[in-house]
C-alpha cells in the first residue's frame, strides 16, 4: 500500500510544503479544509503524488477549479471517497 498524506492547512503553513516534497510518486495527497487553496499554487501542481481534494471544502470556500490545469492534476472526492482513501492507504500521515 501507499502513504496517504492528509493536509488541512493552507500553503502558509510549512507542513504543507514539507508534505508536497515528502510525498512519493505512488503516494496520495488529500487536501481538506483550508489546504484546498493549495490547488491554486504552482508548487502543488508540480508534486509527484496523486492529489485529491475534498469537494465540500472547495464548495464551502466558493472555489472554482474549472481550469484545465487544475482539473488534470486533482480528483475531487466527497466524504465517502475520503473514507475509501483512508481504507486503501497505509500509513496515513496527517499534516497540520
């Protein structure tokens, strides 16, 4: 199995940058809470890992990810999808 990195803070938090650099190609990163703002930062798009974002958190912040660049690198998940990610990855690392 691969590592799931759960990121909940925005890019201003150093842990977000560390998570983006630490994640390996086979890993997954799920952006929740204020971390969904990271989708609009170039360093996030350039990460090696697969990126997921919690769609209710995007909606709560009124964010639109309709640009082609963002749509090609991120997969939106709902709460059930988030649970599936936690079930299919080991270990799980939470970045606060």
